[in-house]
């Protein structure tokens, strides 16, 4: 039988008991799996995944460079500036500089390997 109208009472949770205690969250599950041994030089699965991300960054993949930069340098705060004409300009100069630095480092590493 279909519910007609509003199925929940105002001010009352639709899940009053919440998630059962001890139920792992997705991040908990991912951390547990990432910590499992990968069978190579005592590395974990997370170690192998991060090595693949670095390999993609060395190939020049922008998403990988950004991933590494934001996780090692931290995400810069976004800022909104207003110019004199009232137009908004969006700027994230710290991230742009970090990405340029990483890109330059990758190009230098590739040049040394060539």
C-alpha cells in the first residue's frame, strides 16, 4: 500500500535508533583494506595505490599532480575578490603555484630519466 501525504512526523527522526553500534563506515572499511598486505616488499595495498598515483603524476596527468599537491601541501582556501567595477574574480594562487612547482619537478625528473 502506497503512503499518501507526508510519511514522517514533523520533528521526529525517520531513523530514531540510528546506525547500529559497531557498523563500520565506508572510510573505516577503506582504511582496513588499504592496510592489508599486498605481498610485495611488506607494502600495503594503500602503498601500491599511492605509487600508481605518483606514476600517473610523472606521466603528466593533471589529476594526479593535483591529488598529490592537495594532500601534501593542503588545499588552499578559495577566495573571492571584488574589483572596482563590481565583477567578482575567483583566485586560488597558492594552489596554482603549487601545481606549477610540482609540474616543474616532474618535468625535471623526466628530463633526468631521459
